[in-house]
């Protein structure tokens, strides 16, 4: 067994936390904006505005409404939310019930990007943090492959329309700077900011921003996100048919976009089949994550879900088939209890 089922109480607690987090982010009219309210007197009447800075650090004042009880309640609610973190108590309940949290340091990064609108703009959480989040979503605790020091994100690049007003940009670089965690972009050869962030004082912490393969394997510059994306082979499989989940720590919670679990697993097999021998540790981690999710579908009588993703991948060309088969054979060596069962029909 490569996972243990969460108790019914833990599953219910997670579902409630996810629901509360979704409701909070949808009903909070200022979600994604970092700023403050200001009251101005105009011709003897008071009006409320919300001030924030855009990607170019230009100050904008969004009109909220005339001074009234309704607007004052909105201002009070905003300050109350900022001060008391209403999602922290249900997040701690989920933690106590046995759900798997993100490390606080990593959660701060994910949450800040959520606040700045990265996930509303098509961003996707990938890597080991997505693996953990998928476990909570599926109602299980993974027994292998969950350790990580990196925080990985993806975006479909220009293949996804940014579902936000044209006048509002999402400043990913500014979001990371605002954390004051010393995260600096690794420069490309042309001197421009790259798709990876590191803290020189904390070399084990790394952030990567990736996308699907591009013509010429060129980095994708997303001006609307103030972000550069590194193209990766086979990445597009995890960027299609995404789902949503909740990432949390004892500090609170946020809604993120996640790969579909079956696509995440098949993609991990393909990546394992692509890695060189020098990356054996990463390959093992990929295979363990793929085996864990595959075992979930087997144990729950849903092998056909995994099969559909598998056949989608191997039907995309010889390169896909070769890597997928290589990954499957590697998984036979470390997880024969999963790989030799009817997942490839």
C-alpha cells in the first residue's frame, strides 16, 4: 500500500476548509490586490477609494463608493480579515485531523502568489506541493515521494487567455519581492530575469516557473504577469484539464489550480523516462509519486481513469511513447505491486 486513507472526519474537515476558502476568495472583492482604503472629501462629501500599485509601481485609486454604513462595513471587514486571518482556525483543524499541510515557508510563497492573482490568471501549482495537495483532495496521505525543498509553478503561457481586466496586471516578481524572503531571479545570458528564483542565504529553497515546450525552446516572457517561463518538454500534459484544490498551513489556506491527478502521474512517468542517469534521485521521486497515484486509482476501482491519461500521452508521438514506456519499465523495478497490474490496457 502506497497511501493511507484519511479518516472520514479528516476528509470532511478538508472539504469544509476548501469550501470556506473558495467562498472567502470569491466574496472578497479585493482578493489579489495589496493596498489600503482611503477616504477623500470632494465638494463637502466623503468618498472611499482603494489604493494599490500596478506592475509599474504606479499608484491607482479604485473608486469604492460614497461614505455610508455599507462601505464602512466593507472597510472594517477588510481590516478584520487582514488582522485575524479567518482561515487559520479551519486550517489548523484540518492539520489536527490528519490532512497534510505545506511547510510554512513554502505556504507563504504560494499564498502570496494567490493574493496577487497568479492562480486566477491561469497559474498552476506543480511538483511535490501539488502531489501533497492532490492527496488531501483524494482523501489520502501519501507514504512515499512527498519530501521537497522546491516550490514549482506552471502556466500555459500564451495558450491561455488571462481572465482579468486588461487594465490589471499580475506582478509575480513584485509578489515575491514583497515577502522579503531574499528570493532573487536567476539571470539569463541576456541579463534579463529568468524563470527561477533563489535565495543566496537559503540555497536549498528554489522556485521554478515553467510552461509547455515552445518553438526554438525559447523562454516565454509574460508581460501581464511580470514573469518569465521556462519551457519544458512534455509539460503540456499536466497543464490540460486542470482541477482546483486547497493548500494550507497553520497560517491559513488558499485555493490553487492543480494538474488532474491521473495526468500528473503519467507526466511523472514520462519525465522519469527522460531524465539522465545522473538524476537518479529525482527519477526515483518521480516514479514513487506516479506509483502512489496509480495505486490510488487501482485500489478504488478507477484504473480506466489512469488508462485514459496514459493512452492520451502515448498517442502524441514516438517521443512520448518511448519515454512513457521507459518510465513504466523503471516503475516495474521499484513498484512492481503497481506497475504489473492492469494499468496499461
